[in-house]
């Protein structure tokens, strides 16, 4: 019940932003000029950063040799004890600083969002990040979150703004050329969110139609390849608002994200089969392979001790009963 309560509050927050934007359109002047425009043809407000049509990224860069995006670096046989990290390692620098800095989402209900009752970031991704902090410090609270957009995920890892990104980030061979990843901690697939009764049953019904996805996501390229007219926004909640305003016909991204949007608006539904494979990994700098191995050790622990299943059961039962955790694959 608390998740439903939170969902309503999350949606209310998104709609409040739209309402404020609408009021702002009234402008200043005489009382008569300040009256809202109630004409049916008045343009609804557009989210900041919206692109219609979206800029579609080019195809994946060619990679030398074979690439398995799920294969990461093998963890050490035994993880160092909290606060006792190897000298000179990325982990030791983080412990010396006193906090782990992680890029997360704040608009993805169930994965990374602000709890309206506490103001704190929470969700499945956020809890995965807390488990990594627990491994480093023995304290899951030794963490600083930075809310970032999909488009900024690689940038903030490469420029050192964050130690890592845990933000529903799909591992693929193109991204492996810019950052390193942990082993897979969640598996998703792209589907479609539409208004109930729309008649849309799959992505194939949306050729030539406007479909929303977040800028910088693999979803933009996927829907463009399906013949839709992609519309991009900064945050997924903006996509939901555009769907509610009939500015787009559908939203399309990973089903893990779509079920969170559907939970915020019961007049929407997720339809169609998956048409992509989206393995999520923790993004880490290529300059810190020892940190990749450490994170993989933490993920191995939470798979084996039941923590992964507990976190899934806390946040993601709308996707169905908890499956087995994703199997770790290593390249060495």
C-alpha cells in the first residue's frame, strides 16, 4: 500500500511542475490579459530539454574482436574488510575521503526516486549502491548521491564527478569502449507504455507515430529503428506527462522503468513483448579495474546471501515474482 501512496505523490509532483509551467504562460499585465487561455488549440507546456523529433544517436561503433557486454572482471577470492582497502587502490581513496559518490536517478519510480515522505533518494538501484558502500565502509549510509540524467551517465564517470553510476544503465559493446562495467545486476527488455484503450498492442503498431524516450538512452535508437518518430526528454516522468497530454502516442523503454510509470498512472498500461535485451551494470572508470573487481565481489555476495532477492521483493514485485539473480560472467 505504501508504494501506491508514494506513486500518487510522485505523480502529483510531476503534474505540479506542469501546472506551474502552465500558470507561468498567463504572464503579467491587466487582469483580463492574465486570464488563462482555455482554447482547445492552446499548446500545452513542453518539458525543458524536449526534442521533437529527437536526435537519434548513430549506430554502435565497431569493436575489435569478440565482445560479450555481460562479461566483467573477476572479483578477488576474498574481499578486503571494510575500511581496510589495499593501499593505493581506488577503494582506499574512497575510504580516505569518507564517502562513496554515486550517480543515480531521482525520477525513476522503484529504481531511483525521491521518497516524498522523507525527501531521501530510494529504490532498487539506490539500495544496490548502498550495498557497495557497506562493503567499503561497513556502513551503507557512507554515500553521496548525485542525481544525473541518462545522457550524462558516461560523462560523469569519465570526468570523475562520481565514483560510479548505478542508474538502469544497459551494458553494450559501444559503452564498454568508454567505461567499464560490473557484472550484470538486473535484466530488462524494452516494451511500450500506452493509454488504456488505445488499441496499441506492440511497437509494430507505432510506425510513423510519436514515441517518447529519454535522451542518451539505448531506447531512442531502438524506437527509431522500429520506424517511429522519436521524441526525447531529460527525465522519464516527462515522457509520462507528454503521454497524458496526448503529445505522444506512447512511451517506450525498459519494462523495469515502464512499470514504475504505469504505477503512477492507472490509466496507462505496458503492452507488447520485449523487443530488446537490456542487461544493467554498474558503470565505473576504465582507470579503476580494481574497483570493478571489488564491486563484482559485493554483487557476488548479495546474490548468494539473499540480499538481491530481498531488494527485488521490496521494490520490483510489479514485474512479477523474484527470479534468480542474474548469473555473473567474467572475461578473465
